[in-house]
C-alpha cells in the first residue's frame, strides 16, 4: 500500500492546509534516537558477546559502518519518494515489483519477530526481579498485556516517547558513572587491558566477529523511520539524509561506550552462561552498582522492551491489514476491522498467539538473528535501488553515486551471509513461502480478469 505524493497545486495555496515544515535537523536526530532508544545495545549485549568472543564494541562499530552507507541510501531515496518512505516502495519502483514484494515480505517477518523477542526479554527480566514466578507465567502475562492494549487501540504519544527516552538516557549515564568508578577503583586495568574490548588475540576470530556483527546491527534497527518525516522537515532533500546519518553516528558512539564500559567491568573470556545470557547487561550493573542499579536498569529495560513490543505488534497488525485490504492476503480475515474500535482485531489476536508460541519455541538470540535476516534483505534492497537510480537513471549529481551504495550493498550482504546457519535456513523458508503466496495471488488475479497473471 503506497501513499501518493502531494499534488503540485498544494504549494500554490495561500493558506497551507497540510503538514508544516517546522522540523530542523536536530529534531530529526532526536527523533531517530528516540525510535532506536539510548539503551539499544543492552538487551542484546550477552548474545553478541558470546557470538563474537567478547568483541562487542568492535561489532557495534563495524555494524555502524554498514548502517552509515545504508543511511545515505535511505536518505537519497527519500528525496525521490518523499511521501512513500519505505524499502519495499524503493525496490519495487527502482528494481522490480517482485523484488519489492519480497522486501515487504521480509519486513513482515521482522514485524512479527520484534514483539516475540521483546516478550522473551521482558519475561526473562521480570523473572530476574521476581524469580518465584515462573518464566511461562510471565510470558503469558506479557503477551496478554501486548495484545490487550493493542485491542484497545492504545498508542504512546510522541511526548511520552520523548519522556521515556530522556529517562533512559539518565539511567544510561547513571550506569556509566557507576561502571567507570568501579573500573577505576576495583578493576584498575593497565596497558593493553584498556584495548581488550576492541581486540583480544586469545578470543579473536574473523567468523565469530562477523557473526556477532550480524546480531549487533539490531542496535540500529529503526533509523529508517526518519524518512517518514519528509513532509514536515525543513529542506528535506538535505536534512533527511543528514538526520539519518547523524542518528546512526550518535547511536553507534553511545552504544560503543556502553559496551566498552561493560566489557572493562566484566572482562571475562568465558561465554555468559545460559541463565543470564539474555539479561547479561543488567548482571554487569549488579556487579558495578549493586542491587539498586540492577533493579533500576532492569526496570528501565523492561519498560523499554514492553513499549517496543506493543508498538511492534500494533505495526504488524496494521501491515497485515494493509496486505489483506489489497488482497495480498485473504481479505475476509486480514482485511477487516472491529466495528467498535476500528482495530484489525483478528490480526492482533493472531499476532498475540504467534508471540506466545514464539516465547516457547524461540530463544532471544535465534529470534534476533531471524529478525536481522529480513532487515538485511531490506537494507541490501535500498542500497541496490539507490545504486540504480543515482548511478544510471537520475541526472542529479551526488557524491559517489555508484561506489557508496555498492559498498553498502556489499557490506550488508557480507554480514548477512554470516548469520547463523539456522537463521539463514528459516529465513530462506520464509522467503519461499512468500514466493508461493505471491504466485498464487497473481494466478488468482489472472483468473479473475481472464488474462495471464502479470509480474
């Protein structure tokens, strides 16, 4: 489903009736940080550390390079399609409609997996705070909260999101103060120990580093949301791209500092044990700041992940509704809304069931890798669309029109190939199901019109 661009006549009206271009560059960067959240690397810290042999800081910085190339491509494509702002639109129009559909199908997997990994993390974190209540009970309760709120149509406002982001930022700086005090007074690293978070020769492995990077990119997921602000920002042709790039830089640097402090405070070369793997960062907080910091950080991340899970489930329900309304999925189920609440209630209930099942059949790390399988397909698609448009079709002059998106495509593709084998197999199976659905729908359309199914 696409949103048509404003007509040319709209700019000739004496009294503007549409969105006002009142946002400046710093508004976009703040908005991007709010979307991604200042605590982004904390939830995946243990998983990335085990996958990368402890090189969390390095994986975050490598992922940042990949995201910077991709951020430039997103910003450039937002110039071309200022009101569409989605990866599947860019790919469908610049590469091929089937390619756009597959990018959209991969994004659908992301939308469904996001609430699952949020629910898993929240259930484990809540169990850490109240261990007398079993994980299964927490999983059921949290999924019921996600689903119940979305059935009521509850959405967080921009002011609430900004308030939460401010609160999270304060907690991050409180943690860093405790951590560096602990490092200076207790750990007292000397010489090369200060560089071990970047490179440890005893645990370094190129394959492990790239595998960890393929998970660490989850830190940046959401930066592309800045492109949705194209109609409200001053000088969008310049500021959308700069805002996207600066957001990736800000999140990357902050995340690297958070990971660096945690690695110096807990400099073990052994993997985190399974019982604390998903919440490893809050156990680092327990070491450096005691029970107070443990509960503060755990509670903060619990709220953050619950908010992300609720929003992700809501977005997935709307995406399914859009696909149902356009007959890309069975309309009688996916394309209907409740008469009372105007919510796509069947979709919300289905996603609630999928989320609950996912809490028991997936682990946090497996879900994160599967989510990144779809995300990297979208990232590669956007880089390819930017390469074709600015490298061969557009007369607009930009810096490195071929080299920059090509590097973005290659780096993203290289990291994508280093996802875990099981994630690649499951992701490929999902793509196969998408292709089957696509061709069945095309065949159905061909029969309805009496013409051969089009591409």
